[in-house]
C-alpha cells in the first residue's frame, strides 16, 4: 500500500485524458455503471423541473415547491459521485474495495462531504456574483485560483477521513505550485468535452423534439460528471502520492 504523503508530481495531459474518458474502467465493473445510472436519474429530474418544452430560464422554474427536489437532486448526485471518487482512489492505491464498501464509507462521511460541498459552492458562487455585479473582471483570476485550490476537499474526506476545515487546508497545500498546470489541464479537458458534446448535440437538434434534446443534454452532463470526477481522482492521486507510484505500479503489472 502507498504510504508517502504530499509528494506532488503531475504528468502531461495525455496521461490523464484517455484515463478520464474511460471512467468505466474499474476492477469492480458494476460500480461505474450503477453510479452513472444514479447520476443520470438525478440529472433527469431537471427535465421535470425545468420544463423542456419552453425556453424560459431555469431560475424562473425554481419555486418553493421545487426547491426540495433540487436539493435532493444535488445531494444524490454529490454522494453518488463521491462513491465513484472513493473507488477510483482506492483502486489507484491498490486497496481492496467494492460498491458496498464505498457506499458505506461515503454514507458514514456524508455530512462532511455535503457540508464541504455547500461551503465550496457557496464561496465560489458569492465570488462570481461579486465579480459579475462589480464588473471587476480582473478578479476572475483569483476566483479560478480559489476554485482550483480547494477542489480536492472531497478527496481528502473520502481518502484520509479529514474534517471539513482540514480537507480545505490539505487541498490548498497540495495544489501549491501546481495551480496553473491544473487549470490548463482542466481547461483543455473541458474544452475538448464541450466540443465533442456540441457535435453530438448537433445531431439531435434536427429531431425537433425538445424532450429528446433535453434527455441528450442531461445524458452528456452525466458523462461529463463521471469523467471530471475521474480526472479529479487522477490529479489528486498524483499530487498526494506522487505520479511515480502509478508508473511503478504499471511497470510491476507488466511482469
């Protein structure tokens, strides 16, 4: 089992992109499809909340009666993705895991996972609102830095059982000196996925069915969520344990 801590070392884009695309590639071949199905189901609730047949803004659809469903949708998505994240990290560390063990782990730490997610989301949202209202667009860079700095908080909760504050501190520490590289890797990954998604969505635009188009959007969103979570797991592992551990493990597997 890997025991070194904070030996950060990132690799090139080509080392992450193929692995992130193959988000289903786990030893437990049931886990990724089950998590994906749950995430897709949670995202599909948006079709009923948003109303796919009109072009109104989603904010216009948020009413006191739909807020609990929105909250439930986000809770389900976050916990399901955390189960997948835990499985990815455990597999890279060479630990034995199963769907049940990962679910049990996430449920035991669910309050911390959700609380950290709320803090992270609210903090970045407030900064974005301030940026938009003030017109001080030079603040965009600090916001991106903060977003990248704390994005591994869930990893520390599921992997090292850290508390909320400790997870944010650890995420800030492990990204020190790597924020720009993480930003570039994430940006390229996102742009490529958006390009692929636009090509796929373009095929369904001619269908004339708003329901089908909405379904495809949420299906692609679910795929993006899974791939992004795999990317976060890969980056976290390299930053926390060192990329050389993965390379060593791959070489050992060849013999």
